[in-house]
């Protein structure tokens, strides 16, 4: 732990000075504010949830209908005022996130409606979990940064992300992911993790905490405590059980959270997982006093805000009713209650628990004080409305795009290069770019365009999860090209192995084939007959641009695997070991 802290301090904190707390009118501005609050206002501060609409006070009719159904009022501003909310969470599906000017205007409207200034949050993890769309600067995500092995790059990615969020009025990001992905079959973490080695994940987590908070002034949240990295169940749909011993937890799962706390993280998010060695009751960690109060508060010494993961998720709803979950989370030691499935039910359940004596008002005060202290530390209690014109200039700025390119160029990882197929001589070469494609980013088309800019005769043929007919179409197209680059994503989750069948069919044509895993690299062990294999860990446009540079020799690959890729025939052995990476 001392070594991790020393690395982060030496590389990141030496040139930075923590911003002073905002000037206050009294010696205890948080206490003064708390003393003026009614019980109803205090309970409202505990909740952070979403509301539908792109505008605070004038949603379109469809959004108004959704708000009425969920909250009994029409507008996001009315939701904030009705429940005295402490926080609001932005999503694209709740129609909050559009152009920078729209988001900034929404944030200003919601803050104007709030009795106490809001924590406005979103999940801008980068990589596979992105909420704010382009022109936001989109980095390739945690596992790509783990492959790059650069703490300054991790810091810079968080700083840029945090600055763009803060510019549009979002002052809290549910990032970074501190889970150590030791299970290749993990369906919910995977590339959201920095890797499978605790020391790497810890150093990267701390670097991003510093980038978000000291670099950008945006509150960070390390998640998901006590560690969601060794599960094959998705807590959105089930209740995972992690059977690490107490010693294994301390060695594997704890280091990134210890590092985040040492770096001064504002918030730690709970996981809806059962860890019998830490609490034999069968309660998920979100509802576990031994885990949240005994372990996180007591042993790790964290006194910041503990936020639950979304209370809409199945993992926290299986054992208790929705009216009990928020009360039990507070009794366990949580402070901030995220997205209950029925806000009115949850809000009134907490009020009733205080009035009935199950929870004391002093217990509520303890959590509200932590939330208000966070807001004070980040300048939220005295913040002015964000400058809409400045938001438009900041989000996706040229400076940020240059940082994106520089960071992403160091993440592409080359794993196999039989016969020195790579780098390619692309001038006039016919290259078929095919395979899995994202409707959001068009990674197949983007890579083809970047290769064409470098002189290739590049054709894009996206296949998705290919049918037999589409596989035959790709095989036919390969005949008219000199080489094939095929992209895969989450291929092992497909029981019919359609992406793997596509790759094997293309390899059988005799054409040189390059496979690029644009998400988890684990599937590459199932394609030993393919001569060239790379991993980008992401399909964002910047990753495709970096990949084109590597394929053509414009840049040498710099990445090294941040996870072990198990062999297909014997998962107890490594097909590609941790740290493997080629260059040319």
C-alpha cells in the first residue's frame, strides 16, 4: 500500500495543490445549514434519482406523462422541489443529455429549483459506459488505460472527463471503477475494470480520483465496494455471491479502495453482492452493517459519503421489499440512496422509520452532514450558474481532443503477429474491414475510413452477430481483397459462437486475417489459427484511429495486457499471460 501511495503521490500530487475549501460565512457552514433543515428536507438530501426531460421546467408532453406516472408532477424542477432532493442523476434514456448548451441549461434550471444546491451526477466512466454523448471527449475506458500502464494518462483522462462534466453543471461522476476483474466470465465489470492485478487497479484508481477531484473539481466515486470483480452473475438481474476468503478479499479486492481513500475520494459506491466471509447473513453489501460500517468505516477508515448502487437493481431487491431497502441501507451505514424504484415509497418509508424510532434523527443528521460537507468541499453550496457559452467551448475542445489522441495511442495492445504480418504496407492494398459493429460509433466504418486515409483500398462490411448468410457474404467479399481485419466484441457471450464462426470462415479463405477484440480480450484464446491478434478494449472512434496507426506502422503498439487471457482448452493456464504485448 505504501508503494502504491508513493507512486501516485510522486507522479501526480507533486505538481498539484489541493484546492482550498470555499470561503464560508461561519466557522461551520455545514452545521448552520443542517440546523435550519426540517426532517423532510434532511430526508430529501439522502436521495439522488432521475427525472424525465431536457428542460427543468418545460418538458415535452411525453416526458411530463412519465414524470406524472413516477412522481405525480410534470417537470424535473417539480420533482426536485417536491422531495427536497439532494441529487439528480442524468441519463440519455431520461432525455437529460443532449448538446452541451442543453445540459448546462437543464443543470442551471434544476439548481434554481433546489432549496439546497444539488449533486448532479452521471455515469461517465468512459469506454463501454458513457452517458454524455459527442461532442463530449470519449476515452476508451479503464481496461484500455490499464493496458497503457500510464498513471499520468489515467489522471489526464479523468481530468478531461471531469472538466467537461463540470462545464455542463454535472458535479459528481460515478467513476472510477475500482473492481479488480479476476473473473474472465464477469458479465457486468470486464473492461470497466483497470485489470486483474490489485496493484495496477489501485494505482490507476487513485490516479483517476486525483484527476477528477483535484484536476477538475468534480466529485469522484470509487465503485463497487467491497469488490465486484469475481462474479459470473450480473447484479442488475440477480444477486451475485463472491466466495473470497477474508484474506483473499484483503489481497485482491481491497487495495483499490484503500488507494482511493488514501487519494481522498469523496464517495464510495456499494455493490449488491453477497460476500459470506465478510458477512454471513446473506444480505447484500449495500444492506450490510458489518461491511459498510465495520469494514469500510471502521477498518478502512472512510468517512466520506457512502452511496448505494442503484436501488432499482435486482441484486438489492430480492430479499426485502422496496419500502425496507432504503431504511436497511441507512441502518447499514449508507448515506446517499440512489434511484429507488418508487421514490415516494422510499422517501416516506425513511420518514416513517424516523417517526417510529427505528432510525433516529441523529442518524439522519450524520449522513446529511456528510453529503453537505461534500457539497461544501466541492464549492457546490456557493456555486454560480454554469456559463452555457463556456460549456459549448469546453466540451470536446481541441485541447481535450489532443489529450484523447495522445492517451489512446498508448493503449492498443498487439498479442500475436505470426510471420510478421504487421505492420501492413497499405498503399493500394485491398483491406476488408468487417465484424461486430456498434450502431453508436460505427467502429467498422471508422477503421475503414482511417485506413483509407493512409492509402488502403478499404471496404467496410459490418456483420453484427452474423447469420450464415452474412458469414457467406463476408467470405465472398474477402475474395476481392488482399487482407481482412475482423473485429469482435463479447463473442464468448454468444452461445452459437457466431462471431467466432465468422473469424474461422474468413481464416479458411487463405487470406491473411487480423482479429481485433474491441472489448474483452478473452475471446482471442479461442482463435489460435488466426495469425495476427490485437486488443483495443474499446470501440470509440479514438481507439479505431489509434488502431489504424498501429496496423500501418505509423505507431508501434505500446499496450500490455492488464489481465491474463486463459487458454480455451485449459482455463487454469494462460494463453496470453498478464503483461504480454508485442511491438514493431
